[in-house]
């Protein structure tokens, strides 16, 4: 069963705009990770946020984590055509050394 | 650093045939994961190994699927006999797992088509 659920399932925006994707999960976690998958490729790790962290930045990426609401968001600022991809959140539940991936958000950046 | 290596990249076979997918994890990583990705079911964890030992195979669909990791640098996922519903992209990923799962590095995947 899926632990994380991304919202929206698909997002289409203009180049230069910001893109926000959300992830909700059900059980207590050790960490939450975001991955990107370009069409026909494997997943690439973007950022990891631990359960005791609330916000993390990496370049144009900003991730927040609200453990009380069991939710996370990924913000991509100043989007570029190259950001077109599917984005997945993955959670590691407490006591389990494995990740469970959501269904992903398909992001399209229009030039 | 070559990353995670998977072979073959594409496999087309007929129903009933045996299929073997191969994975070489990143050197130094001690955890290896096999995933299956389909449009309908998304990305599913099939099995993972820690220090070459299978830890959780609860995601393996049925007895037709088996996985081995004879050493730290090689793993196989075998399907025997294959069925059309096994058609999917199969990913191998590796990581260095300490107390918790850190970054997983994915291979390029094997696209399996069973006719």
C-alpha cells in the first residue's frame, strides 16, 4: 500500500513560475525524501528531510515538513523547461529500513 | 563512479520463458533494492537486501519471482515462468544504510515486455 500520496497528480505551469507539490503520509516517519524521474530514466534523489527538521533548501528547491499534519511540500522556484519530470515523495517509517514511494506528481514546464 | 548498473536495458520475451535481470550496486553500498514500476501500480518495492541478506521480500508478487545476492557486487531478479502481467520497468537501487535509509541511487531500469 502507498504511504505517501502526492497532490496534484499533474501540474502544468509556465517557465519562470514556481511549482509546489504536496505529499501526505499516514504513519510516523524517520525521514522523507523527494526524487525526480525524467521520462524513461531511473529516479534521482533530490533532497532528504529528517523528522526533526521543518525546512530544507537545496538550490531552487525548498522542502517543508509538518509532522503534526503528516505532510510535506516541495517548492521549485523559477522553474525551467528542464524541470519537466515526475516528482515522488518517499517515506521511511519508524522501525523500517525501506522507503515507500507515492504515485508521483507529473510536472510540465511550458516554455 | 559508474553508478548502479542494470542489464539488460530492454528485454522482450514470450510468456512462459525465464527472465533474469541483473544489477551491480555502487561499490561500498550495503543495501540493495528491487522495484517494479507500472502505470497502474506505480513504484513497488519487491525485495531488499542488507549486507547480501534478504530482509523483506513481502513485495514479491508470487513464487514465480525470486531474487539472489551472492555477493556485495551482484544481484539477480528471476521470473520463471514469465507472464504478460509481469511487463513493467524493473529498477535496482542501492544505498548505504546506517540506522535509517539514506539516499537511494537508482539504476536506469530494465524494461521488460512479456508477449
